C-alpha cells in the first residue's frame, strides 16, 4: 500500500503531465510575498480568459518537464512557482498576465510553452503585444475578401456603363 505523500506526488506529476500536454499554452510565474487576495484576483482574471493556475512542488515539476523533453523550460522552475495553462487564445492569456503583473511587483513571468515550443520571458512579452486571434482572423478575411469586392465593383461599374450607353442610344432614336 502506498503512503499518502507518495500518492500526492504521483497525483501532482500526473496533473502537470496532463495539463502541459493538453494545453495549447503554459506560462510559468514566479511570485514572492504575494497575499492570497492578490492571487485570488489573478486566478479570477485568468479564469475569465480561459486559463487555470496551479502551484506545484518544484522538484516534481522539474522531473515531469524533463520527462516531457522540456529540459530548458524545467530550468526556469525556481522559487515560488505557479503554472498557468490554457486551451484558449494564448495572446489573451499573456495580455491578462502582463497587465496584472504591471500592478503587482512581486509577480514575474519566467517563460512559457506555446504549442510545444519553449518561450523566454521576452517572447511572452512579444506574444502579448500581438493582436488577438479574432482580430487576426478578421484581418485575414478582409484581405481575402478585398479582391472579390473590387471585382464585384468593377463588374457593377461596367454593367452600369453599358446600361447608360444603351439608354442614351434609345433616347437618341426617340425612345423613352
């Protein structure tokens, strides 16, 4: 029979493995001397953006990340660490994180994983500067739609010109 501590460590390892594997983005936060109300606010803000926060034992997190071939990312697990993972738009989650960090000096982003690629702290900042997924899709659709709109305008203009010429000809010949 396994001891409770062993069961808990296995549970944490399985949870980290599952969440990192199934999430489109994972961010690593470092925090010190942050009161529970601030952390609760962070959790609420991230929940609205579609992300979850989990605090784990560093030794377990490092082992699991090394097992998953994220050795570079596992080296960032130091001090008081929290994972933020999400299946939602990673740009929105990173914006929420960095906005919250501006108001709280004791929290910092250590790095992240995006679709299996390791992100440095600077990469997370760049990610937050991007427009959201919805805006990018709207821009793409507008770009795709523009030539068709122009073509429709040209065809309409030519048919309008043709109708105008035909009307002038009929008026010249005495028609109404």
